C-alpha cells in the first residue's frame, strides 16, 4: 500500500485573519450569563462554573441560594448577590477577562474549541470554502448545460469520486488570546414603500467571539496530485477519476489553486461593492465600502490568496452563488428557488439576500483570511 507522502503533495499554509472570522460551536456551547460569564464596568469575566461554586463554598453560604437564582433566571440579582453581598472576587474565578464596553445581554456565541479548550479554525470549514470556489470556477470555465439538480454532480463528481476527495485541509490551532468579543450588526435593506434603502437593523447587536484581525496561524494543505497521476497512468478509462480534476490538479496545483481563489474573491468583492454602492444610505456605508475596497489589492499579491469563509459570508459567499451574475438581482426579483421566513410578513417568501453581517465600530464584512503558500 502506498504511503501518505507518495500520493500527496503537501504544503504548510500560513493563514492571517484579515477581517474577523467566527466558526461557531454547537448550540449547547453558547456562553450564558450566570453560568459562563458576568459583565461589570466594561469588562467581561469568563469563568468556569466549578470555580465559582468553590468560591461560594468558601463563603460558607448554602449552594441552594445560588441555584435558586439560576433556576428562576434572576441573573442580575445573582450578580448583585455574588459580587456585592458576598464580595466574590471576579478575577479570581475567571480564566479570561475581556474589555467590552456595553452590557452584552445574556448570551455570547463562542468560537469552536478543541478538547484542550482552545479555539481553532477547522480544516473542514476551510475545505468548505475551497469547495465553493472550485465549484464556481468550474461552472464559469465549462458553462455546462445541466439542470440545477445535476450541476454539483456534473462539476465536482459523485461523492466517491469527488474532486474534493483529492483536497485535504488540516486544522489551524490558536490560543485564547487570539480571540475577542465584538458586536455583529446587520446591514439590511428596507422598503419605504417607494424604493429599497439600506439601514442598520434595530436591536440586532449580537455579541460574538471572533478571531481578531492580524492573528496568524497555519495549517497543512494536501493535494493528491501524485495519486491522480498514478490512477491516470494505471487506468485508461476516464471514469476512474473525476472528469474535471485535471483543471484543478495541474502541473503546478498549489499555484493554480491560489490563482483560482484570488480570481473568485476579486469577483466576489466587486459584486459586493456594487451592492454596497447601490444601497449606501445607511450611516457608515462609506467606511464599509472603503474597507471592502482595501481588500482588493490582497487578491493580487504573489504567492498569496484571499479566501472568504465561515459565519457572516452569507448566501453569496457559498456554492449557491453560481446562479447569479451579480448581488443585486434578487432585491427586485426574489429567488423563487429558495424561500425564507420573513418576520415582517410572518410567512415564507422568496429570498432577496439583502442583509450583511458587519463587525466593529469601523464596519467591515466578515470572514476574509489571507493564505500564504
């Protein structure tokens, strides 16, 4: 049996967070006020609940008092009781303290973490983003005359012979200090009865743990070019390999993939800019546009590529974007192939893809990472 090195080309890829990135944990891992964090005077105190219990026991106070507050969801009263009445030292029970000026409410969405409790960028998430890029590249190169349902199979191949089986991405490991908690706001369009205009959705402010810009990490990228060559030489029948694999695994597969990513991201950013410039009525739209324009030069740097991924990249950042020439069309012509629940109409309606998740006081779209091969 051939070994791993003999069938794969392997590179270490340096990943730099350009705009905040969030890959969420499972819903049961949501950080909840009272059991996972407290907030006081502009600071978030993240703690292990067992440490809090130990501190309460040290005060010779019945634990029933604590659990009763939690059971009745009297979180604010619990905070007063613990830190004013009992004078439990917040810092002594916290494993991390983060500056956060506004009261975050009762929940924070955390980053996904490994078994050691550290955040990481899953290889599966990076691979999912690469899959969308490769799909769109093949679609634009081939322009196939295939119905929607058969498009994925035609371009990428069946599951057992998919192009993506020749692409392996390792996890990128990080430290707790690489994350921060920011508000995510919703840049949205609203119809005033005459036309669509952009606005910030009231009450949406969502506190999320994010990988901070300028954070760097690395992961291993393996492309099974030697395996593909071996199979091509061994079997003459083309059905042994995905029919479009040679368009991806060229003689210089890493350079080719890097160029494919940059071409896709450049087009994606320009489509997003067209959308933002058309609907620039919301406050700070100019800053949002400027920050997006500043990303474009990163798609032209040698040996690097700019990839968009994960939470906040929206519908136009995933595989389904191949159906649209721009990011404006569905505002006036909703997508009849994808119906979504409308809180305003209180029913499902065809999707318009008119909202964007935006982070920071200096607004920016989420999910851009720079990869250096």
